[in-house]
């Protein structure tokens, strides 16, 4: 398992306490770290995760092209 350390305090990384900001709208949202790590080429700095709304819009844009 992985955990964070903040001033000596251990913060466990769980399925429900990892957040990111959407690269499109800037909204903070929860991510499933298991999904990201399970993607094969996990890059915790370079991975952008769109929020639900933006990923839906993105899918629409792609499918209407
Ligand atoms: Zn968004």
C-alpha cells in the first residue's frame, strides 16, 4: 500500500480520498487512484483527469466529429 506523510503524520491513500483538479474547468473532484495506477503508464504528475461533466462533454465532442 501507499501513503502520504505530512509533518510526520501518515495519511493513507484510499479509494475515496484522492483528489485532483479538472484541467478544463478547474473543479476539484475525486479520482480513483486504482484506475490511474491500473492504466499501465501511471504518471502522477502528468496525468490529467477530467471531471465527470467535462469528460461527458468531451465524449460528446469526439463522437460528433
Ligand atoms: Zn471539468
